[in-house]
C-alpha cells in the first residue's frame, strides 16, 4: 500500500461538467496524482465499488462528490463514500443545492416519466416504461429506482464542506487543492466544518465592475430585448433580471462582465436561507409602481419565475419541491 | 439530546387566556394547557397555566409571581393580538425583573377562536400557535428601550374645520403649528355652506372667526396654496418638505385690497368654491372672508400666461405686489407630530346616470344647493331653477345618492339625511314650494337631530320611503308635461309612484379624497379599501394611527358631521399635546442593521427606507443604517438579497423557529 493519502471523486445525478472543471485546472492535476493515491474516480481511473467497500472506514482522506441524489444508487454510494471518507466535499451546484436536476422537484415522478417516455416528442413505438425490477428469461434484473424527489448531498449524508458553482471555477478548485496540500504539509488549518470553500463571502455584485445607483424598475426585460445594454451600468437597473445581488461571490462576476445577467449558479450568499425567496422580495422591493395591475404587468416581464429564482436552488430551498411533487409523491 | 443541553434551555412559562368565553368557546383551553406543559416540556416549558382573563391584574400577577418564584426566563401569553395587550404583558415581565422583550404574545383569539367554528380543529391550531411562540421566544434576545426627544412643533395638514380646530388647540397651549392647506384659503367645505343643521346657524358666522383666529395666531404659521411632498423621520422627529405653489402675488407687499380682482378682465367658472354655479376672476380669493386675504393668480387661465399681454392686475396694484416671475418653492420643516385632517371629496352625481345629473338641467347636487341657498352665493340666496329666475313649485330631494349602494359606496355618508332635511326647511322657508324627501331609512341619531326631523315633518314636507329608480323628463301625461318625474317604489304605500317636480336635489355622499391613497403612503398611515384612513382602534383610539406621531381627524377617517369633526380635531390635538408634554418618546428597540462583510453594495435597499435611514458609502461600496432614524419596519430586511440586513426581534432564527413550531405535528407528540 502506498503511503500517500487517498483521493476519490464521484459523479451522481449531474451533467459531468464538474468533472471537466477539475480537469480544467491544467497541470495541477498532476500534483493531485503526485500527492494522492486515487482510490476511486470512475471518470478517470478504473476501480470498482467493491474496491471501495473493501477499504477500512475513513481510509479516503478527501472525496469530492458532484451530483444530486436522484436515485437509490446515488444514495447508496453517498452512504458508502461518507463512511469511507474523512472529508466529504459537496462539489458543485448539484451536490450543494440540487441545481438543474433539482428542477424536477416541480413535478411528481409519474408526470416526469410520462413526459420523458410518452409524449409526442418521444420516439417510443414499443411504449417502454422503465421499471426498477424486470423479469427476463435469464431471471430478474434491476435498475436503481428514482427517489421521490431530488435531494442534495447534505440532505442524505453528513457533509464536511460545500463548494458551490455550476461548475466551480477552475481557479477556485486549484485554490482549494492548494489549501489541502498546505494542510497536508502542516502549513495551514482546515476551515471549520460546514464551511463553504472555494467561494467568496459576499455576493456577485461585490465582484461586478458595473456602476450601481438607487434602483427602480419599471419593466423587466430579457437581455435580447435591450439592445444594446449599457455595458457599464448595473444590469438589474436596466430591467434585466440579474441574480447577482443574491448569489455568492467567487466567480469574479463572469457573466455580468461578459454582458449577460447572473443566473445564480454559485448559489445563495452567506446567510441567505431561501435563495429564491430572497431574490423575489428584492426584485419586488424595487418595482417602481403602486397600482396592483401595473405591478402585475411588470412582474409578468419575468417569463419563467421558477427558472429565474430557483434554477439552481430548488432542492435546497425551504420548500424543497413544488406542491404537486409533494402531493403525488406520497408525502 | 443530553441532559446537559436540555437543562441549558431557558425556562419558559406558558399562560393561556380564556378571554371570558371569547377564546374558550372555540378552543379547549385546558387541553392546550395540559399539552403545552407535557409536550413542550422538552422545549423548556416548566409551567403552563390558564386563566379567565390573563390581562386582568390578577392574571398579570400570576405571571409576575411565577417569574419571581420559578425563575422563568421566557414567557408566552396565548391570548389576543399583540396590538391589544403586548404592552400589558411586557409590562408584567418588566415589573418582575424580566426583560420585556423576552415575553411573546401568541394570538389565539384573532387568529384562532374568532376565525374558526370547529372546536377540535381550533384547539389543534391553538397548540401549533403556542408551539411557534415557545420556539420563537427561546430565540429572543433581551433588548433595551430607546428614548429620544420630541420636537415641540406640529404639522396640521388640511385647513378645514377639523384642521383649524386642531391647530388652534395646540397653538393656544403655546406650541407652534404649521397649518398646510392646498387651496388658496383655509375653511374647507364648511365655508361653502349656508346654514348648518340642526340649529340652522350660519356656517360663515361660526366658521370665519375661527379662520381669522387661525390666520392671525402668533403660534400658527399658515401655508396655504401649499402641499406636503415628502415626509421622513418618525414620532418626535419628522422632517417634512412642503411645496408652496406660486401665488404670483408677493404676500409681503399685498394688502388684500382686492383691486387686482376687480380689474382682472377675465372670468372663469368656479368649479371649486361655487361648485360650478358661479364665476370667479382669474386672480381671485375663493370668497370674501378668505384667510389669508391674499389672492392667487390662476396661471393656466391667465391671459398674461397664455398670450404674454394684459398685466391689468400688475398695472393697478397699488403696492406692486403682483410678481409673474414667482416659481414654486420648497420649504423643509421639523415637527414632532402630524395631524392629517385632509377631508373628503363629494360623490360625482354623474355616475348615477338614471338620476340625470348633467343631462337634466334642473337636477342639482347638494353642494350646488348649498351655494344657491347661501346669501353670498351666485344667486344671492334665491332658490331658482337652472334658468336663474324661475322659483320651483315642487322640489324632490333624493337621499343616499352614491351611498348605501353596492354599485357605488356601501357605507352610509352619515350627513345626507340631515342635510336633506335642512334643504327641505330652506326651500319651504324661501319659496313655499312643496317638498318631497325620498329616503331609504331616516338616520337622525345625534343631539337635537330627531327633533329637527319632527320639525320638518310638521312643516309639511312630504316623505316617501323608497329608493328612487330614475329621474326622467319623458312625460306620460299632461300632469307630467315639462316636469322632472321621479319614479319610485313607495315602500310604505306598497306601490310604484311617479311624482312630477320642478327641481330635484341629489343628496350626494362623501368619498375619500381622490388622492387619499397617495396621502396615506406619504405619511405612512393605513387606508381602508374604501380609502378612509384607518384609526389605531376604531373605538378606543379613533384619532391615532398605527404610525406613532401621525394622528387623523375629521372626514379623512370617514363621513361625519361638523360637531364630530371638531371633536376629533380637538382630540387629535390633545393626543399631540400629551406627546409634546412628555418631552421624549420611548421607541421600540427593534432596529435593522447591516453586516458590512456581507453587503456588496447592490443598492437594492437604498430607495426603500420610509424613514431615509439607509445611507450608501460610495467609497467602500456598502450601505449603512442610521440607528437613530431606523424604525424597525423590516422593509430593508426583507428586501436584502444577500441576507446582509437583520432586524432585532425578527432574526432568521426567530422566524424559522416559529415556523418550525407552527408546523409541529401537535398530534404526534405527548
């Protein structure tokens, strides 16, 4: 056995962008290989679940977990890797707050299957509808059943650190790895358990160079409807629903710098309990109208409120899921 | 949970009030008490009691005794709304040495017993409300009250009889009053009337001495032709901005001689004071006894402003007081208290199209009749038809026009019955005409009102009980030819009647000012769905509002007659004097504050503060709250997208703990 500490990375309910982001750190990846023994990383190295099961508990020093908990296999693996790891990091938006997969929580499971397998856009001549258990001549085969809704990692197992971002910025990943290396060398201390790492403590506005004034909004407009948007002025002031004010800093305000509104991928700022609710009250507060009909009209300028306010945070919000999902998922 | 952490929980006492039978009729109080003691024991509840009237001195003593003897560190009183008795129970805590902010009220009357009928369900809900309050109170922090001095000056908005009365009361007590009126003269609606019911004394005779007194009082600064545009601050320390509209008359030079009015060559219809029945000059005072005496130039109608020539007024003014270059001017004043006496608008009779006002010439409104019957009015007090000369032989007076009607206003305008009776008396006295009154119910409840009704009955006025369907000039027979026909179901005779008359008077109701909502926003007071300002308590605090330091008086709070308006003006003044004499005001220590490290200077909160307490530091790109100005309203706390603003008394921990308690499965426990 090597003397090097063990490293693992796992991919559950997510798109895989987090894995790419890790590879995007460039040569530093070689340092990871030099400092760690990669015990388990299905994307990068060949290892089996039974190899992990065979490890003593707590044998893996650092596990980066990306992805939401969508099905029973995700859940099983989360428990397994939690047991085997000293430090379990919820890595990326899916693991920390549910992210895009979490939007499935707006609908009950049955409806999701119906949409995916049986609507007009699906070519499914045999009418296949996946079942967790299927009988075939050779015997019984199983696939992992979906859970009633999408869970974040910390809703299933105890998590040591949270690293937000969809995906986390490569420079932030590199900085976190550097910190880990320093801790290994005894030159630095780990932050308190439960901390958010690889991100700032304030909001995207803090890193945004655009000028800001007292805000009053008479109309919300999609960015393509504002031509051209003032490149030096706060996007929200121009009526473009920018989520920057509620979103954690750490990305260096990439989107607003590039002329696009922040969509909130770095999740809620420190101290924000319900991201969407915070943003809604913030936007509502600066609407410049007094008549109910006028306010209604201005709010109608946000075409997809769930996507605007809960694109990344629905599974981690106070409600966790939309009412239909709760009603029909046996809650 | 370990025994150690359990014992570190603060000791909570829960007190459940029966409120006579107000609560106990719908909530099983004993069951809630037993449940609280057993189930919430794990949360720190060491004692739960119920009592017939917790707010009584015996009830309060119960709490005080427990705080001292059991060493309670938190108290929950499940009773009425905090509006009513929060102060009472905080006082009880304070007396026994517990910080008053460690006591919470759980509303199981307004939010439970009064809104439910099913006792089992209401009892479960009461438990949830109590659980929420217990979890919340554990998170409460002790807070200290804040004392600030009160500015002794007062702003009175509205120069009608209510505002004048309020201003005089305060000024006579020796304190400065700013009296703001948007018309050129004070006096309000009362100045338009001829006689006042039920005594029939002349409105001008009783009003003008008050107007004169207000206009010449050393402690009253009159700001007519002016409007309040901005209000900041809080009780004791308001900063108010007032827009003085240009009069185009230099009041320092003007003597009020009236030569300019006499020489002005242009007349326009006077829609305000004369209710459209008469004319006034373009440079004018609304009426002869106007206070102040200085005229105003009606710029949109002035030939000079339209064409650049004329200037007759300027030429003839003996003191060179005409100044066409005047611009609107803004003045900022500091006051400690504000009285809103902004009055009412009249219902627009055109809206009831079946009564024909605006279409049928001889249909008049009550305010037109007031002007017509006024000796100083456009007809010199002669009651005549629209042609200006013919006296009517029969007159129909229709009550409740726009009032007590689902299509317009549901409420009773309170004064219309009496004004209609007064009209009947005046018509008979001056013309000898036959008068019909068409009423739904006769409402004459105040002092000497019903006696006046009896008098008008005896004078021979004819009363028809029924709601008039329409007023028409479409005659069906010779008798109706050339007349206005009033079609009505006489509900006492039980038949339809068509009564031909020469003149119809519509007794139009009162409506909130058209801009009452804006005024309510400006001063931070509540406005009912109708638009009347909302009193702090409809019975026990009729001239206060939920905003400390802002009082309301007169018809701005709802329709009322002159004595009631005067009484409210005086009552509001008493409230203000009470505050001034206290010299300082105790403010709740509920304040918002910004965590600078979390603030990214997005500036969403900057424009929201109703008290202008938020300032933005351009250099550090962070916002800051001035604790002296913050009133703890919570607007910015809710708006802050970064969660950087928190409010004492309403922290996330407190609110979430309360929600957790409310969502507790009250059946699972025990």
